[in-house]
C-alpha cells in the first residue's frame, strides 16, 4: 500500500507543482490541463486549469489539481504535508518553502528530531519539515 498527498489549488496548481518539484528534487513532473482532455458529453473542457499534476519522489509521489470551475476553494485547512529529509538538506528546503509564506514554527532542533519546522507556503499549503532523530 502507498499513500500520497493530493492537494487542491485555486488556479495556481501548475505554478505550485513546478516550485515543489524543484524545491523537493522531484522527478517526472506531469501536468494535465482540462483543455488536454477529449470533449465530453457537455462539450470541450474549459480553461487552462490543471486537471491533474504529479511528480515522483524517492519514496513517494505528490499529486494535485486546480478546483474545477464552479467549486469553491476553501484552502488546505486541516492538513499538512510532512517531509523527512537528511540533516544537510532540510534547512534549505524549509527556507525555500517558506519564501513568501508564513513560518509557524522556525526550523530548529527539538527533543524528537535534529530539526523540525512548520510553515504555510505562498500557495496556502501547510508543511512540516523534519530530520530524523
């Protein structure tokens, strides 16, 4: 079994996923837009919004899309993406994710980890970044 986070955005999915893939060192970034889909019974899909995006990581995958037209985006409330990184890389990833966002807990040593921090990035996604104890 595998579990992968699936994020939703209000029209900023492509920008967010390109940034996340770069920051996290992901691979095989795929972005499929609604306009790429074949026409359905109600006609051609509209807009340049992202229907599905994904990229792979060493031990997982991150997936996302824009909210479809007519649906109201309510943010990423009530969840966070947690990433565990080597001690040498974690502070840089934390700092890059925090650019233009809000740090909730600065990255620092804790009693349970060599480093841990929490933030909300500029796209509205909450992150927890840690290094193993």
